């Protein structure tokens, strides 16, 4: 039996999916969720094989919800998103249903998944889609992290600097430090390059927190922040800083 979860803030949209799934007795709907917070909890509890996921929801987006999962099920997106998002989904072979979708289109999506059962492949495509971030314009304005059993939304304006930390990135903020299972390259690509600059392979800094740049050792520098932190600056980072700060 295939376990499925419906995650959509519109009850009517969930009802449509449930009605269409009546043609698939092998698929059991084990939970329905009205937002991404509920979705994270339900997925951890039920470990579904497949989720039907809306993108634009209150609190956190569908993409942000996926980032918080320890293990990701296969995903069929159900969205009223624009054509640019659709092109992104097609590129990464993650199926989508553009609302309002007909029963025949729904059948094509589900049959394709049932036929291939390419769970691992689908997970990789979902990860690639999230990393490209082509369809989440609000992502640059915040970062979503999981702290124990709670979810915290960090506005990008609260980030002081980010630091490489083994397989994680340590996010240093006004309210403390948080870990995110992403790469420095991911943040360098997705944070606003007018607000954040990568000064070293291990550090990305918010420009507004910079108060000074002082010589450290031969041909090297230290960056001084408002918080009193002192961070190393690489040659490449120094070049970026000179251009950004016009020094």
C-alpha cells in the first residue's frame, strides 16, 4: 500500500485530490495538512511514499517545507504558480499539476509515478529544484530552520554572518546561532549579493555589519564586525570587498 499525504491550505483543493485518488485503491491518504508546519510533522510521523504539495501556503512555502525534512518522499506539486515555475519543474522532471487541473491530467501524473516508482531519482530532482530556487522569489528574504521540534523563520536582515561547519552552515544571528544542512555555495548563490559577500571560503557576511578591515598577516586581512567578531578575509574576498565597499 502506498502512503500519501495532501498538503495544501485550500480544503477544496485537498478534496479534489482525494476524489481523484478514489480511482487508486493502492494509494492510502494517511494525513491532510493545511500548511507546511503541519506537513513536516505529518511526514515525520507517517513516512509517506508520496506527497501532493502546494507551493504558496501561509507560514512557509512548499519549498521551505521540503528543506526541513530529514528524508524526502516523492513529490507531485499542485500549484497555481506561473509558467516560469512550470518550466523549472519540467527541467527537473518533478511532476506538477497546475490548478485547476482535470482528472485526466491528474491520472497522467499519478500513473507516471506508479509506473516508474523512481523514489530516489525523484528525491534528487526535488533537491536540485530547491537548490536552483528558480520558483521561490521570497526565499532570499528569509531562511527556515528546524530547532528541535519547532520551526524558526530567520529574516535575512537578522543574519550577521554564515560559517562553514562540517556538513552544515552555521547561521549567526541577533538571536543566536542555528545550523542548516546546506552548502556555503547554496547561500552565496541565493542570498542577495548586494547585502551579503563571501569574504572567505568559510565565511559569508552581511555588509551592514562590517565596521572595519585591518591588516592581519602578510598580504592578509581581518574583517571587523559590529558584534566584535573578527573574520579572516581571503584574497578573493578582499577583491570582492574592495569592489562592494568601493575602497
